C-alpha cells in the first residue's frame, strides 16, 4: 500500500472526530468525548489515534492525532494532527474552520478549509498536489456548496437525544469536501447491536450503517481506484451516541481494501459534562 495514501486514511479515520479542544461556555453545558482508536489491517495493528470532542447546543470544537505503529513504523514513519471548530444550524454543521497536518517519510502536507454557511469559501493544500490539472473533474463553485469538512463529517446530529438510536438516524448522505475532492458518503441502516464490551466507557447499543462512496468532483477520470471505491460494498460504520447530546459519532469503521480489511475501532469512548 502506498504510504502517503495510508497516512491520509489514518488521519481521516482516526480523526473521524478529533483531540484537545474547547467550546464557548456561553452556550450552556458542554459535553466532552475522550476517545482512543486503534487501526488494524487484516488484524495487524498499524496505527492509533486519540480524540477529544467538545460539543454544546450551538457548536463544537475538536482536535485529533494519528500515527503509524507496529510493523508499519519499521517501514515508514508517519503522524498527523487535525483540528476543527464549527457551528450548528438545525440538525447539521453549517460552518467550520478545519486544519490538518500530516508528516510521513515521503511528504509533509498541510490542508486548511474554511466553510461558511455550507460553502467552502477558502481552502488550500501545501505543497500543492503535483497532478492537480490532469484529467480531473473540475471543482466548481456548485461542488463546494452545501458541504462539510472531513472532521465535521464524523459528527452526525439528530433532532433530539432520544432519536440517536432510531434506525432512521443512520439514513443520510454526507457531502464532504477535503480541499482536493468532493464526494458523498451515503449511509443506510443495516442493524442495531451492542458495542463490544472491550470499549472503555461505552457498553450500549450502536447503529451499524452500510456506507457507499460517491465521487462528485476533483477526482481523476483515468484512475481505476475511484471506480473501485465507488463499487466497494464492504464499507461499514458503527455509530454511537455521545451521552448528553444529540450527536452520533463513529465508534468503528471497516473498509475493504486491495490488501485486506482496515478496521478503525475505539478502545476508549468516555463522556463527561463540563
């Protein structure tokens, strides 16, 4: 597996949320999620991430870290950090300021995105991708409208805390813009089950959703990997409610790849009131 691509998957998956953040106390009580995730490929540990998410009625802030571990670290060093701060309107994130930094043996990269009222107003990738203009579907203004950044995409809101485990809460389309690509993640309800007992801090029910990747813009039309990912039916997300809030976040993600199944799974998932 190409190492830079793996690091990006780690950073996004482990930062499906995020680490060390704070929100304004003016909006009332804040709930903090403190989580740790492990990353395995075909059962072999390859990475880990740490996450803290602070959330209240009007918005949230989060930051996260991810790094290679185990045998992968013998081949390539890699680590990433991400932060995001955003605001809510009704049942969705409408504005956010997102930043992520990834460092690998091959490349150091920083991505920044500013979303205002659902529109990706500003974005940058430094250094710029080398093949930015080669056979790519254009990133038009329309493609950057009604979107969320990659971290905010992991925060799914419902109308009220009691709706969190309603099967309908799983059925949604998440429009994601990551400064390179615009794509949808389409979730559909599969089943409800109990979380594994090995998760420190959470032993309740979770929603299991099947996920589908739909490319919209920014992707290269000459890359078979895009079509393969769009046809991949082995993408699943386990969603758990954040106690005291109307938010669901991934507690587990499973993705089939050409070299085996990659699983990102929480080993700690604790909430406290602040």
